[in-house]
């Protein structure tokens, strides 16, 4: 017996069906017997079952593209590793439109970037039906662009900023000289120290937005670094300072110095003299501009690198400048500028630390005076000036006697310290104006004798003396002397 779907009924109705509503013949033929009074019936049945070989179709994921970058419309390519089933691609998201959904090249249209799931219905060659799920990513295609101008020279720290737009979560990887510098999600800017070790530098960026990637590498020109050493950069004016400059491990194309005193230089290593004419310390900012071979220029300013201390001005006058031995006192008037201490050398082994001293000389002579003036910075200046101490005249004896008891009283001689022999002439005349004696040396005087070697008579005799003193000044004196016996 077989239930035909209506309780209490059997499938023994005519082939034409039944009058019972809702009943649908199932197409089975059943014969039976064996009821009391029925003849003996032998039953038999024959059934035929067709079993077909079937295996679920598998997409070849090595050839099926599931990631699409850029754009909202993309054509898929379905490729199977086992057979060629009939297919139909249906989106789970109602906002997604699929055209040509029953082909191997359906077109998918989305309204925004993201990941989408689809149902793939498949019927293989045996007519067996299968279902599978396919996930497709449709994302923005970023461009690895950043704010670098290859014609611009950059300083030590370079700030790079991503300049394109992203839609979904994006990973940024920054590179320096092909080596990874820094990476992270959302890291769209970075400050990169470029260093000075490398002559040729590159920076790069790789962006990965949900598998959609792009990368870019660019050369970067870096301003040359500047190193300056100095020697003797602090001291009194005039101050000689030595400078030495260098840049990176490549020789610079040119150097340009500005010494803040109106002078400059293009030498790499040099010596410069600074002067300070004021009364306070002079501070000089040294500026150096370096130009590299690739056209990058850098300027370094070294503030107050050179300190030049002021120097006082030594000045004085002597009163009198030429003194007589009869009054050998000389006063020195100090007119120096910006001095704090003073040192005098009077030229005769005598010294003073007074500001404006006076000095008395014991002997005639020409003396070289030195004044050294110092300030609180230890800077000094010196001035030299000569003064003269000489006699005003020779004091001649008014009488002498060849018979005197003292040797110096027996000869009439005119001499003194500072009288030169050269140019010396002593003439003695009698009362009639006749020349009776002449001497050309201060060591030779008149002993009272005339040219005939006889003594002149007692009386008064006139004399005239011509001489030159140690200063070179010529003198003429005259007078009279009495000859006594």
C-alpha cells in the first residue's frame, strides 16, 4: 500500500485520477491479492535506477580575481578547476547590481567601496545543483604621492605628507634610501631626518588600502651641512682669528664668508683680522654660506662667535719736552683714552704707576719715555716720546794762573758734558784783537802762552767759543778771562 497524500485512501484508483480534491496521483502501479476467496496471486516488481557521477564545481582561485581597485563597476571572470557548470551570481546586498549574472563574466556595480558577498548557484553537467559563496573586494586605488619637489633643496629634517585621498583604512610605509623608515595605519605624514652620511639620497612611500597598493620613490636633494672651527676667537683688538670650514663627505662647490665687519671671503680656510674701535666688547656674528655641487645652498650663522675687546689709547705730553740741566724737572700729562692702569718708563731706569707723574733727571741726555695703558680686559696700548735734558750754556772761569797750585786752575779750558769734539773751536784774542790761541778740542785749553811759546803778559783777554752739543744744536759763546801770575 502507498499513501497518496489523503488519509484513509489508497492508490488503487483509476488512472484517470480521483474526484477527491487535492489528490494528485503519484503514478505508482500496485497489484495485490490474497484476500479470502481470492485466487493465489504472485507479485513481482522491476525497478530501474540511474546513478550519475557528480562533484561540486570548484573555482580556480589562482585565476579568479576577487580584488578590484578603483572604480565602482567591474567585470568578473569565473574559472573552474573541474568542469564548466552553469552559473548564476546573486548578491547578498540589495544595493549591489549584477548584470550578465548567468555568464562566466558577470558585471558587478556597487555604490561605495568595500567587501561584498555573493551566492554562486551552479549546475554541473549531470544536472546536479550546488551552491557556493564568493567574496569580492572593490576598493579605492590610492596614489603614492607626497609633497616633495625634486628641484628643491631640503634641510636636515624633512617632513613628508601624503597628498592623495583615501577612503578606507590604509597602511603607509615610508622608506629612506630603500630601507623602511616607519610604517603604520593612517601614518600619512612623517618627519624624516635625512642625515649627512650619504651623498645620494632617496625617499619613498608605499600605500596599501585594503590590498590596493601603489609606491613611489624620489631622489631628494639635501642642503649641505656646515662645520666651522676657529682659533683665537676672543681677544684684544686687532684680533687675528683662523677659520676652517668643511661640509659633508663631498667637497663643497663654493664657500662664502661674511664677517659682520663689512668684509667677506670665498676661501674655505682663512685668517681674518677683526678690529674694535669702541670702548666695549665687539661681538661679531659669523655667517657662512656653502653651495654644493648639486646646487643646494645652506647658510649657517654663528652668533657672537668672535669677541673683540676694546683697546685703550695711550697719549701724553711732556712739559717741557726740552729741559735744561739747571732745571731738569719734567711733568708728564696723561691724555690717554679708556685706560684703567698706567705704567711709565722714564728712560733712566726709573718707573711710575701714577696717572700723570713728574720726574727729575740727574744727567743731561735724550730720554725715550714709554707710557703703557691697560684696561679691565687686559688690553693695552703704548706710546713713546723723547725728551731732552741739556745745558743752557757753558760757565767759563773769569781768570786763571799758570802758577796756580791746582792743575785745573793753570789752564783756561771751556768744556762740559754733552759738548761734542766735532765742530769745537776756541779762539783767544789780545786787547788789540790779535788771535793768540786756537783749540779744536774741548780737552785742549789755553795755558797762557802765545804762538812763540812765551807767556802772554798779565791782562784781560777776549775769547770766542763755537761748539755743537749732543743734540746736534750749534752754539756760540764769548767772554773775557784774566791771565794772572
